[in-house]
C-alpha cells in the first residue's frame, strides 16, 4: 500500500514520550506491571519489543534468549532446553523463546535485567508473567478508559530475519492481531519499529501502519544476510533519509547519532550533528533512545555523586536533546520526561 503521509495522531502531545519497555526504570521490563505504570506516569506510548514462541505467538521480550529477564534457569523441567545459538551474528548460550510454547512460557516469571543498578526492581522478581501482544493491547484498551486518553503502542519486531529463518515470520501474525483489534491503519495510535530494513518495507507493502526505522551500529542485519553494502551511516545521509522516508514516517537513532559524547564522556550541545536537521529535511520524525535516569547511564558531566544507581541530571540531558529538535524520546522513567515536557511549555 502507499505510504500514508501521516504525522502525529492518536496521543498527540509533543514531544512524544515513549515508555521504554514500559516504565522499566521502576518495574522489571516488558511486564504488564511495567506497561501499566508507564501509562499511569503519563507516557503517550508504551513500547513492547516482540519475539516469537514455538507455536507462533507474539510475546514481549527484548531478547529471544530468556535467561536475562526470566527465572527459566530455576525451572529444572526446562534444563534440557538450554542451547548455544548465534542470533544476528552473536553467539549466545541460554534458553530461547522459539523453543518454548506459549503455555510453557507462561510458567516462567520475569526478573530484573540489571539488579545491581535497579535493586528496587529486583524486589519485584518472579511476580509477573511474560505478556502476549494481545494481553498488552487488552491492558491498553482498559487503561484508555480509566485514564480518559488514548494510549499508543510503539511495537518493535526483534530479530525479524532470524525468526523468518526459523519458519516463524513475525509480520503476518503481527498484522493479524493489529487488524483484529482495529489497530491496522495509519490513523491508529501504533508505530512499528525495526532495526532491519526489509521487514519494514514488507510491512509498508502490506499495511498503512506508521513505521519507524531504528538505527544501530554497522549494518542492519538483514542487509548483512543479503550481501548488501547498506550501512546505518549511509542511511543517515540526506540521500539515505530520503530513501527511508519512502517507507517510514520516522527514525529511531541512538542518542549518540544526534550528540556524540566527547573524548571524556561528556555531553556538550556544541557537538550536535546534522542528524535531526537532515532527517527533518526528509520529513522524518526523530525519536532517539534511550533516556535513563541513573548515574551509570548518564554522561560524566551529568552525574550526581558516585552511586551508579542514584538519579543524575537526566532532566538536563532530556532538555539538551529537546533543544536539538527531537520529536519524541524513549525513556525508562517516563514520568521524568512528562515533567520536563510540562516545564518547557
Ligand atoms: O526501540 C528503541 C530502543 O528500544 C532500541 O533499543 O535495544 O532497547 O530495543 P532496544
Ligand atoms: Ca526496543
């Protein structure tokens, strides 16, 4: 289908605040509790990363390797499922979503990914399940009623080429669920994001849902697989942005593409690149990732004290990027972004 010339609709506040993996600064990521908190803290959109189960269901995890964020290692019945695999060129040893049915995954419980930095989150370990996409949509619909506002879904397809190789393509089941829920139009409060290129182009052909091209390091993995020379750096030139704008309405870069840290790890707006200006010239929205409040994630000149878990000058970081012209941001602590936005009005 044609690329709809759609800008913001649905939850329209500017800049757009996306609850990254929910409110993952406060609750273990990609749980209904994390998403619900993000909404009640004022996020415009919540961000489910999706992977596939053995029986073709879409569930929310950042990684198809489950040991990082679930208690699978504590389940003796799944000990024999431990495998060594290479996912997008990275060798991993663990338990993988595509080796589990949804019913099996539902016996697991989420745990905190970074308990040393987020010990409060770890106190919620093993209290919540891995949610399906449908469960997230149901939560969103109910929260829309209680909150009295529209809440968006900013969905990421994780490892789309890998899952395609496993016979578990993500795109058709994703579009099916969105259609069943009336969320498959350009007017719906939905974005679909991907670090790969070809699955976004496929989604553009098959739907009018708004798409976001994520940017990482090196090459999109589908381009590596196909022998293409296309790199994220090429996609960040004026010509590259124009090509992305043929299928996407926006781009999601790492913050460093907009303002790289200096050699001492400091953030200085004087180092702002042309990324936002060139993306805007191609009529692309710019939603960088990821704004995290703890000192351990902040530039050295925005840290407060020596405790890596303590909150640093995250408001200053957000304001520097908002001054650079971004249109939205991903944050693990969406409440802080909401407050920063309200103070800029
Ligand atoms: O999708 C935006 C951002 O979440 C990309 O990074 O690794 O947290 O999914 P990641
Ligand atoms: Ca993501």
